[in-house]
C-alpha cells in the first residue's frame, strides 16, 4: 500500500510539474508574440481568437512580418551589420616582448601565442561563455533587423534598445579588460613591463574595430530619428499589364 501511495504521489507531482512547465512555456510564447508582432498582424489575430496562442500564432506573426517586408530604417540595419562585422576582428591587442608575442582580445574570445609560462597572465574564455556571447551578439543583429523592418513606434524602440545593448556590450568589454589588466598591475592601454626572469615590455591598445563598433552602436541608437525615411519595400511587386 505504501508503495502504491508513493507511486501515485510521484505521478501526481510529475503531472503537476509538467503542467506548470507547459504554462510557463505558453506564457513565454505569448510574451514573444506580443513583443514581435506587427500592428497589422495583431489586428488580424484579434479577429480570430482561436489562433492567438501556440505555434500557430508564432507562424502567423512570422508570416505577417515577411508578407510585405519593408525596410523602414536602412541606416539602423546598416549600423548593426557594421557592428556585427567588427566581431570577426580583435577589439584590443597587446604586443609582448619586442612584438614576438601578441594577445588579441576579440569581443567574445581571447587569442594569443604566448609561451606556456606566460599563460598565467591571461584569463582564458570558457567555452560556455563563448557560446553565450555569440548567441547574445547574434540576438543584437536579429533585433536590429526586426526593428528596421517594422513600422512605427515599436520598430523605433527595437533599434533604440539594440543601440543601447551594443553600447553596454562595448562598455562591458572594456570592464573585462580593466579587470584582467588590473590583476597583473598594468593599464588597459599604453606601455607597461613585467619582470619575469627578464624585463618583458608590453604595448597595449584598442584596435580600430573597437571604435567602429562604438560608432555603429551610436548610429543604431540614433537611427530611430530617421525611421520610415525612406521606406523601401523588399517584397516583389506584381507587374501591371
């Protein structure tokens, strides 16, 4: 009897947990739909209440957005593309020991050709952190694309917050460098040396790509001022005979 009672309790709790997880998932889906839906698609969904939830609603949102795809903010999208392009280059570099060794700090990972005894002076990027940062950066590009192809206030807000997030990421990059360099008592930029058997000279600087990223983030932040001017239809128009 105890075994049967315990089994039923476990089954009940598992079912309750499953239902709770499903409710959370559906609420999350509803949140995404409210965030990314176009005004025209929203009005269409309100006329058909049965399609306002679940996977069908997600399909409707995507179809509604891409049915008459229009670029309302080419400046904001271009700025996001430029920002994304800088991710393939280091944002900071350090030349070590007569330029024999180099440390490259990319926006999401650290690369270097230091010998084994020099690795104690750097902080390697965990694989999990690299994956998270890549997904985060890809999300910025998606938000910029969605905002630049969405009409009205919501599209402007997407681009405004994308610019904010990009600037915060660039600021966080500087903060990470500040933490790493403070550990070994050297500045983020400029000249320093470390005594390691011999004097090891280090020359540190931000790369051009870092400043391009900052500039493009600022342009994305201000691009809502030009939203809808011009509006470029991307979908194919039917030819009139």
